């Protein structure tokens, strides 16, 4: 299926805390699907030039496309494993009904970020997102819980985050601080509140903290270095004009003119 990021975690990895606070037991894969022996995590990149316009209709639509693909791929993987005789289930990429639900209780029943961490796909950053070598935090994940005993991938040995604090400075909701994960956790209600405001304009989610992150080979691929170009209109003015143009259309926000 040409999925660029795939990792496998032994379900027993959830039982050994690697930092505090750790994942509560009801959120373990084997607590959700008792047959689970392995967790397959798949990841699809958020393509950087579209994300750079965020918040915008371009990023909004890309986000929905990636979510739909993740659900389909995870379903197909689970169906394949079931056909091979291994009981398996796919976990939805989000696991909540809408942003209004997160305003009340900003937690899903399973964490794909932690599953991706335990599957060796990346390490956590100050922005509380999972950073990957190829795409930084610009990845969406989904998971398959399976009774198949698959060879697990090793955990990532070294953290990728450089603690540049670009995400902290750029967050429009003030939901991040300068502490390392998990000592400093995202203010989830502040983050959800920002998404709710953008949803009224039909351009949720936000995406700012993942677009400014300097980690990821995708930055060099698209010629987007250094990452602080987003806050300096004098750097690459042709890009700033393009981003302003995209943000001027496709939402309930008043259209900008030059």
C-alpha cells in the first residue's frame, strides 16, 4: 500500500513505564482488545507546502484526506490479518466525535502517538508531538491491534527535539511551555479551544506547532530551511505571498486583499 512509515510494538511494552506520567492501564492496547500481542503503527506525512498555509482550507482538506486514508489502510491491514487467522482490529485515527467533545474531555481512548513511540518511529518533542526523522512532527498515525506475534522494532535511541522553542513561541493558544515532554504537557483545553475557533471558520485544525518545527528531512526536500522563515516576511517573500493568498479563500474568515 506504499505506506511510508510502519512500526511494530510488542503489547507488553505498555506495561513498563519509560517516563512519568505514563500511560494509564485502561489505555493499554491489551486492555482495549485483550487478544493483542502486537501493535502495528502506520504513518502518513502531512505534506509541508500545504501545511505552511495553516490555518487554511488547504491544510484542512489535506488533514481530512490523510485521516480517510489512514482509516482505510488500517482497516485493510486488520482485514488481511484476520484473513490469515490472527484476530485483529483497527483503531480510528482520532477516536472522538468532534471538537466540542474535546472541549469537555480532551482525551481519546487510545494514543497513536505513544504507540508510534513504542513502535520505534520517533521521539517526543517540546510540542508534545512525536518527531520522526523524515517528517518531524508532520505525520498522522493510526494503529492495528493484532493477536499476531510480530517481531517488534527497536525504540529510537536518541531524542530528535533540539529544544529550539519555535513551537512554544508560535503557538497562538499559548498551550505549550519550554519544558520537555512529559514534564510539561500541552494545555489540551487551550489547544482544543483554538481548534474550536478555527472550526467556526471551517479551517480547523491549527497546525502551527508542527509546521514551524525544524526537524525532518522534508524541510530540505522542499527547500524550507531555516524554519524561522515563517515569522519573517522578509525571508522568501514569494512564499509569504502564496500563503496569504491561500488563507484568503475557502473559509468564513473575511477575505484579505492586497
